[in-house]
C-alpha cells in the first residue's frame, strides 16, 4: 500500500496551538472484524497490534491527572480488545463520558452478542459508522453483508433505547463520502438519513456526523492509484475556511496509539507524526505534564479538517446554508 506522507509533510497550513485538553482519544488496536476501503487505520481481522494491559490500566490515572471529561475509544473495533469492558467501567467510575466508535457489525458477531447491553448498562455514547443508508453503497465500501448487519445492530441499540427521544443513551451515526468529494451539508444529510432509516427500518438516532475522507492510508493509496491525489488536495485547499481553524479537534484532543505514543489527532497517528514537544510524547508523560499551549504538528492533510463545513470526530465544524448535495456524491 502506497503511503502519502511524503506528499503531505511539506505544507503551508497555518500554525496552531493546543488549548485545554478535554478529550483523550485512545486507539486500542487495529484488530477489526471488517476491512473497509475508507478505513484510515487499515484495520482488519488479520492485524495483531493491540494495547497492553499495563497501558490500559494507565488510562484512568491520566484521566484523573489531567481532569479529562471524555474518553473516546476507537480502533479497529475497540470492542474486540480483551480489556475494553474493564476500561469502560474504570472510566465511568470516574464520572468520565465514554464514547465507543462502533462499526455496528461487531454487535452481531459471535461472542459479542452482549456488547450492546453492556454499552447501555454503562451509559456509553455510541458513534456508529454507517457511510450510507442504501445496501449497495455500504456493501461496496465495507464488504458484502455489512449493510444488513449494520441495520440489525442499529435495531438492537434502538431496542435498548439508544437514539430514542427522551432517552439518555446517545446514538450518533457517521457518514463518509464514497469518493474524492467533500461531504454534503450535514444538516440536510441528517434529515435524509433520519427519514430513510425510519421509513424503511424503523430506526432512530440522535445526530449524523459528516466526515471528510483524509488522503492517507487506504483512501490515500486509492487516490494515488487513480491519479486523484493531487486533484483531491486541490479540492481541499480551494475550499479552506479560516473560521474552521478555531474548532479543529486537535486543539482539545490528544490521540494515543496502541503503544501509548501521543499524537495531535488520529490522522497524525496513522501518518506517525508524533506531537512536536519531545518531553510529552508518551501516555506516562500526561501523569505529570499538562500539554495546553503546545504546538500542534501539521501537514497538508490538515486541510481536510478545515475544508467546506469542516470536519472533526464530532462531524461538521460549522453548518453551511442548507443546499443540495454535490452532484457527484452518491448517498
């Protein structure tokens, strides 16, 4: 798989600094029950990189030391880590909000039948990947049968009151474009998702997060193979919005990989661009050192977070005026 890092590292993106750290995003490992085309971490059932128990036990201590209010768990499929439940319980015991970035199909896998109930019992917020509301497009991006299992997973979560009106159990969905385009307007797309999923599957959810595909890992390799890398970067740069710079996720989030190394965001993690401050590059360092005010490592892929309506782990940064989706975007 071709890497895009050499094409990204020389950049004119504006310098930015970290503000107060409020979110610890932890990649528990690259093991996953799926191998999605758009996956920026290249996860699969064949990956063996997984966080050690020693590092997992360090996370609650860091949450306390830095007074962090949100633990964002990702992977791979984070639920496949043998210490996933332990970490969730430890963080919830501290009063920390826990987010599970769930691919939905894991909820239907043998051995994980109780996972949805566990998430509900521990008031875990679910951010679930559903790149489209049609079978053809989801299976094209995520593999045959992925759509049906995703729908079953959503229905299971709904049966536990996730995403229901007046429920305290939050269920948010994530949309990624199929190709080298910017996401359509998040508000309009959310309305379409809610209408289609309710009408055809009686599924409800809270919010839709529309994320821009980053030109890295598998998606970056596809762009290179199709000679679309440079046109896509031009698209991102031509749609740069200065106002989005204030809300980029790296200002309040630190990303931790399975080895405990620190990165300014999940994308930098996959490009192996460590935080610039050499004295604060491991999870252990956060026990005694506050990273607020540190420089943030930047490269050309940062334009992906600031183009158009903006993009973060929480979706669009700034809602655009509602219009029509881009003509070449297939929902």
